[in-house]
C-alpha cells in the first residue's frame, strides 16, 4: 500500500464512536497527549491560529506517531473561493482529512473536492516524494503504479465541510449532493454572527443545526457534532451521531487551571480561618490554632463542595 490508512474513515464506516480535540497550541506534545488520552484524530487548527508549514508538518508527524489521523482545518472561504493552495500544501504534508470552514454553496464544495482528489475525481497534482505516502516511491522493492497511487490517495483522504451561515443552511442539500463530500459540521458561533443573533445558543441557532443534521442523515453522510460536554456526546450518540469534536486544548487548560486555583485558594482560606491571634495583659501575641473538624463534619467553602476532591482533607475534615 502506497498511502497511509485513514483509521477515522474506517471507524466511521464501522459505526464506531470517533472523537477529536482541537489543537490550538503550537506544540506537538499536545497531539501526543491527545493520542495517549484515547482520541481518534488530531484537529490541527489553522483558521484561528497562525502557523508556518514546518509547524503543521511536525503536528502531522506527531499525530501519526501517536496513532491519530491528522486533520487540517484551513482558513475560511472568502467571496466564494476556498483556500485551495492551503489544501494542496496540507495534503503534501500527510494530512488525511481537510476541514474547510464557511462553505455556503455546492460550487465551493466542488472546488474543495477538486483540490483534494487526483484525476479523474479532481485536479490535484501528483508527487511521489512528499509525505502523503509511506515511502519515496519507487523503492528498490516496490515499483510505482501511478494510477494505483492516485486511487489509494483518493480513497484515504476525506473532505469535511463546515456550514456557518444561513446561506449554507439553505443550500445544504446541494452541498451534500457533491460527490466527494464525506462529512458536514455546523459552526454555531459564526452562524449566530452571520444570522444577526447575539446568543450563539439561541433557539434559532439550534434549529439551524438541526436542519443541517436532518439533511446529513437523509443524504446518508456523516455529521460532525461540536461539543465539549460528554453528556451531550451521549445524547447525540443515542440519535445516531458518532463523530464528535470535543472542544479545544486551550479551553480545557483554561477550565482546569481555574478549577485548581479556586480549590487551592479555598483550602488556604479554611486554614487561615483556623488561626486566632490574641494578646494578653502584657501585650504579647498568642496564636491559637483551632482544632481540625471531626471526620463527618465537612467544611463548606465558597465555590468548593464540602468534602471536595483536591483539598487533601483540609476542606473535608478528613485526617
């Protein structure tokens, strides 16, 4: 086989649950950690993060080594034109999934497919010396069959599109009808902005996403559901959704750091409250330490549940 296998595509075809995490931080170590944590694909963010191509290549390489399928999110479509050169460069670095934002029409979708696929399915130019293959073919052991090489590549690369405007929702059926489109997702924040909504969780936004989902389901294709909530994953999986993008590394780090800081400061406040400073008749300070609460009498601290995990007994009263 000339081309690396797309394991995400295999899992989706088998009906398995597929999870991805957006990587915004420019460090391949984050991709390695995502693989060790059990995710299936590495979402390499380019639309909202300034990267150079060497950085992208290192993220792709880290994904491959960590057992993840590398996905590249391009910059958005502008004035009807997808970022075609970005698509071509990302594929040369070994990307297996292209995620293109703000696709509004079937014509835009056709342009994305044309840049992603070799002839006759598209217009991508071939080079057997880039990273998209498993080796530099031909090798002393393996002859080069250009047709087979192109067919394998077309089979293993995927086109994912984001619908993020009322126009895209209105055109969803024709977009899904484009041959070569594998997955469609919904961008709630950009949709709310383009639709004039102030709340990206409004009923109108939810209705638009549901319209996209029902169209995807009817077309027999796959819906990419974006949520950081594991319970939402469970609810949507019960409806037949099996592809999820579960937030960003930045948001995850921000949430966990805030939790840690809040708990740590809360524990310190409990300890401070146990110190009582008194002065005797000779104006000498005496510090009395209140006894720790008995087990079974947890102390509640604002923002921390009584007996909350992470305080090592200081907040809970445990020894």
